[in-house]
């Protein structure tokens, strides 16, 4: 993937210490709307649609999450931002690990939400390829139909479900497929955890079925000094399902630095 960012769709808004918000799969920067509304008064928020998602075109058919990390650093360079706090949810967390591996000097603090450090199992990789072909053959709505039940808790509101469906269906099938293949190829970040030396907050929805609290607890045990917040009544996309509690945890952490 090229690191050209000229067609990137990036919301850059608010005033204060910079915070990069990295979205989940198969969503876009739009998933951060509740946090944008709450935090833009006090932080400068950099909220990209990753390549192939939302309004940012796919710049190569095949890319890696390391390419994503380099692309994000290009966005920071263009803005003259030397160091930022980084928050990534799920796939956004995988990209945050790639940032740590390749550009750790750019990160002041880390928020790992509803994510995991490990790589995919062989079965997981095969499932990614099945879903990539589903996206290519049947479009984004087929991915929404398949994934929505696992993105939110069983008690999620109809509004939260509708919000996620609209974001997913706004994505190009080729972007969804490329990200699935990139996630399947991602490195295992487990050994990186012991080297994390910036303040770190881990957030997880108590009913997260994809990256459950046990994954969050494992990261918490391995990252010295990290904080762990488990949100009640929240599934995988916890920032949408419990926006106020998620923002409170995020803000409390950022304010404490
Ligand atoms: C996400 O929410 O980003 C995805 O569920 C991550 C994954 O599929 O591993």
C-alpha cells in the first residue's frame, strides 16, 4: 500500500492534547461520533476512515496492518503532530499494536478497547477468507447481517444496531475484504505487551463476544501499570452501546495524565 494520504477522509477537530481514534472493523471513523461530541471541547481529535472504509478509498488491493500504521503516521506528519494519545477499538487496537511496534516514539498514551493481542488461529484465518469472499460476492449488507449479532450485546438498543448497520453498509466490499485479509496476516503482539511503557487503559464490554473480558484481563496482567475498565451492559462495540460510560472511562484516563 502506498502511504499517499491525499484522498484520506480524516476528521481533525477540537482543541487540546491530540488524540488519534482508530476505528473497528467493519466500521469507519463515524463510529466515534459519541466520543467526538463529548471530547472535542478538550482534545484535538484525529479521526480517520482507514483506507477502504467510509470515505477513504482503498489505495491497494493488498495491504498489511503495518501499512495502516505507517499511513496513520503520515497523517500525523502532515499535521505536524509529533506525539499523540492513541485509542483503538478491536481492529483499531490491532493497528495500535502495529503503531507501537513501528512508531512507539509517537505515542504518549494508549487505550486498547475490545481488542486482543494474539494473532488469528488457522480457523480464524479461514473464517476471514470466507467473509472476504462473502463481501466480494454479496456486498456489505451480507457482512452486516452476519456480523451484527456479535458486535453488540443481546440487549442492545435498536438505535445502536441501526447505527452500526448504516456504517457497515456505507463501506465498499473491496475495503472490507482487504481488511479481513490484512487482519488474518497480522502479527502476534503478545510479546509486545511487556514492553509497553506508556500509560495504558484497557476497556472491555462485559458481554463482548468477540474479544471477551478474559482477553482484556490477559492484556491488563501483561502491561505493567495498566488500568482495566469493564463496562456493564456492553458488547463488542462498547463505545456505541454504552457511549457515556465509555467516554467517562476514556476522559478520566486522559485527564489523569
Ligand atoms: C473489529 O471489531 O474490529 C473486528 O471484530 C475485529 C476482528 O474481527 O478481529
